[in-house]
C-alpha cells in the first residue's frame, strides 16, 4: 500500500506527481543561497549569457507540463479502455502485453509486480528514454530548421539552472519528453504506480543535470557519468555537437562518437568550470 491509495488513483499520481516534484525540487535549488564556490558559471555569466528572463522560462515550463499532463491522462485512459475490453471478452495485442506483465487480472484489479520485476521495468524504461532522447535530440541539432525554430529555445539558457530544465519549445517538449515518456511506459510494461516512481526520478535527474552546481556529495554525480557537468558541456559553444545523451547514461554518445569528456577545474574567483577535452572522435 502507498500513501495516496484510497485518495487518488495511480493514474492521477502518475500524471501530476512529476509536475509537483519538478517545482519542489527546482524551487529548492532556486531558493538556495548563491553558493558561488560550487557554481559551474559565475552569476555574472548567467546574467550576461542567458537571453530569457525567469518569468518567461516559468511560463514556458508550465505550458510544456500542461501538454504532458494531457497526453499522460490520454495514455492512461487508453490503457483502461483496453483492459475493460479484455474483461468483456475482447482481446487485443496491447492488452495481452500488459496482462503478461501482470498489470491486470481477470477481476480487473491492478496487480503490482514484485520489486525485482519493477526494478527491471524501470531499467528498461531508462534505456528506452535515453535511446529516444538521444536520437531525437541529435536530429534537432543536425536539422537546421528544427534547431533554429524549435530546439534553440532551450539553448537560450547558455548557463543552465534548475527551473529551466524543461524550458523547451512546446513541439520539442511533445516530441522529446512526452513521446519519450509514453514510449518508455509502454515498452517497459510498468504499471501506473511504478510509473509514478520512474517519472518522478526522471524529473529529479533532469532538474539536477541543469542545476549549474557541483555540490559535494551529490549522489547523481557519484552514480552517473551523465551529470550536471556533462550536460553543461553540451550547453556551451564548443559542446553543442556533443553530449546529447539525456537523462541517464552516456551510452549512445560513446557509441556514436559524440561523447566529449571534461575536466573540472577550480576558478580563481571561486567555483568550478567544466572544461571540454578533445572528443572521442568527430561526430
């Protein structure tokens, strides 16, 4: 049993919990003191290089989350309709897939898989999301029209910060994040309840990758090569064609030669700088 059971459905939690987590986690970063000794860029750089004011960034993120919530509710509704069809005698391949992964029994009650099964589903979802985001993200850089009119909006934040993690053009948000999330959900076979855990984790990881701080003891920096400094390289001029992978692993960057390693060095005035090294090979 989970704390929300009996109050709201898993589908509602799967839709809105990641949004709430985003603002709580990103907001916590925003409320921190300056922490100049841990910043990857100075506050002066942030003010000079970023071309979008904070209110516009907040509006852009809220618009994207509205689209995400709408698609998520539609996805969960489609699953419920398919499950109902199975119970009434109609069988579809979609329903069989979810039946085999123990999403529903013949009484229509959702059965939560064992913890090991859920862990496997989450790992599969991570790999699916990484794969989708790498290739769509990379194509948005390679296609001049898409970069100029769509993806460049995200790169208006040359110096990333937490609240701007999901600041994208609405079309990019739909293609990259919303479709990627839906595909991860469907391919992994996870339940709506497991999806709450996965999508909240993905949101926290994405926000952390854009926070612009190299804080001591940050678990994401310890466990993931794809972290705040890794993604900061991508936002800089010399790294625009590298480090596309998001949000979990650098696998595809390393396989396709778009991986750019970096050195973390201390700046004389305080803080750190992620300095790009030579890429593994030309992209």
